[in-house]
C-alpha cells in the first residue's frame, strides 16, 4: 500500500509528485497513457502567465502569481529552456482602453510586478509588426515562455529519481473507500485495468477526466467540459516576427488568440476556444484554423502564415465555475482534488505542487529526506557546445556525430539518452517530446524510420510494437515474408 497515489502524469500530477518526493513516504503515479505529458500538458500555449487575467482572490490568481515567481528557478534546477520575454495585451480600439486599465488594476491587486500601460508609439517601438490599429497595450515584463514537454518530463524524472513510482498504461476504473483495520483510518482501493492499488491518500490530477474520478467518490458533483484549442506552429524562419507574447484582450472564453515566439525559435499562433463533448477530441478543423488565423491578424500584421509547418489542438479542462478546484473533497476523506486546471495551469503547476506538498506534510506529519535531490540534468545538446567541445564529444561517443533529425539537428546520442534515462521514451512521440526529433519542417518525414531503428535496438521492441503515441498507433502492421530485418 502506498501513502499517496497520484492519478495523472501531466504537469500538475508531476509537480505534486516532485514535491512529495521530498518526504519520507511512498508515492506512485498512475497514468492511463504510455508516457507523461500526453494530455492537456502536451498541447498548450507554452506561456508562463504573469497573473493579471485571473479574478483577484481566486485560486487561479493565487497559484498563477506564485507559480510565475517560482518558474525561473525551477527551470534552472531542472535544466529546461525558459525565457522571460514579456507579454503585451494589445488594444486596437479606443473603446478598449478602459478594459486595459481594469486588467492593470487587477494585476496590481493580484501582486503582479512592473505592469504598465503603453501608448501607441511605445507599442510600435517594442513590436514593429503590431497592427496599425494599435492604440495601447498592457505590458507585463514578468511573463515568460517555456517548453511544456520538457517541464513535465523533468518534473516526473526528478520525482522518479527521488523514489516515486510511475505506472503507465494504467487506467483507473473504480475507487472504493474502506477503513484500515490496523490504523482505523480511511484507505482507498483503486481498481485499474492493470490490477488493484491501495493508498492512504489519493490526489486526483486527471485533467479532463478529473470530474469523472471526483464524481465516483463524492455526492457533490463537479462538471468539466473539454475546451478545444487549435494552434498553428510556424517555421523558425518566422520566429522573429514578434519578440513578446502578443495577446488580444480577453473574453469569457479565455485569453483569446495569441502570437508568441517559442523557446525553440518558432512562432506559435492560437488557440481557439470551442467546447466539445469528446474528452479525446484533439482533432483540428478547417474552421478552427481559419478562425485563429483571422483573429491573430487583428493584433499582428503580415503574419507569415505560409510558413506553417504543422497545426494541432489541445483540450483545456474547463470547470463550469471557471475556477481551480484544489483540496480534500468534503464527503470523501483523503481524496484530494486538483481539478479544473485549465489556463493558467501550466504557469500554476509549481505552486500547486508546493501547496499539495505542504498539505500532505501537515496531514501526515512528514519528515524531509536528507538525501533529496532537487536538480536534474537534461539531455545533452551537442549544438550548444563549442566546435572543440563537440569534436571531443564525438571522439568519445560517435553517436553524437550521427544526425538523425536533419530539421532540428538531433543526433543518435540524444535519442539514445532519451530512451535510457529515467522514465525513458518508448514511442516516437516520446522521443520527439524529449529531443525535438520530428518537430521540424518536415514533421518527421525523414527521421521516423531511423528513430524506430534506434527504439528497436535499444528496447528490443519489434517494429510491429513500436507506436507513435501508445495505444493503437502502431506504424508497422506487418512485413512481407522473406524480407530481412
């Protein structure tokens, strides 16, 4: 029996796992997919929001501001890319200036530092490609960009190194409370497709399925609606079109379509906001893509949309009250919700993890480990080395001299590292999220077969069992008899 079981290996579950790994207790994470970062955390805007948008006094405001404050140090400790590039909420009509002032005052009340309102001249001086209709903007210098995949993976790896177990392809089917005969306290029995688990506490970090789990155990129901957002990712040649994150003024459906550089040098446009029923409905639509292109052009002119290299969609876990639900369910002792974690969930995850850690420390009277390791080294990127250092590396390990992904210059050595490290990749998307192999202009058209060869060799997986992203996403369905391996 575990002390704590976390359901869901997105950024919220992984952040909670890392915080709990500080203490002397047994923890595991159950994840229905084949890897971490397979749900909401894999498809979002990659923004560390400053915290001016959430209503003052809400959990969203509290955790957003605290998470933003924590993120730079966390990124340094976990060796992941992070850049504080600042954000601008652009007003394109005089009638919207009052709305900017409201955002400014809300941000100040929330504790966001260094906010200011720019006039038209200041806006265009900072971002020459803003719309000619710009009249003002709210400038938030503490806003940043990050890689959501690497954040999620790094949090999970660090938790695993510190003793947290992860069980993938493990879907929770039922939760049953009972009283432990030895201690007399509530205990949870968790039935999954891969057997039964037991825990003193359950943390529900299941994303768009968090209401399903909550409603299994509580009479006080919650409802989460999957809110689909379409995105377009542009080639790195378009990455300098803007240097800040450019927001439209927000609406009740969210922060609107944004245009932002990424930490890897691309340009990202999105998302739309469409409520759907399908909790796996990550398909893009022509209507959605057309809508986001039209809306993005309102704030930023001359967007080079012919340089789109891929489009994708993600789902946000929108709770009908529009607020994070974090805490112990009133009528389900020892069941802790982290539900409704939509935007600014990525920004908030360090603070949510910190909060869950402190809660469990108080409830269980936990002691910190003497040997806890709070840092982690990421996958070595040979392109970041000097020519002399790179040549020396290749002499020691020739795999770092063999380019597998031409678009992103990813080497065989990096892919081997991605497979062999803690919670290593077992699919093409797992490799992609850890190394960027397949994320470039050709979108894996060249490197997929070669990556599969490495997975086959490293893991001993037959080609017919190698998947794009787990489940039934196999790429090889059979081979002609007589053809050599």
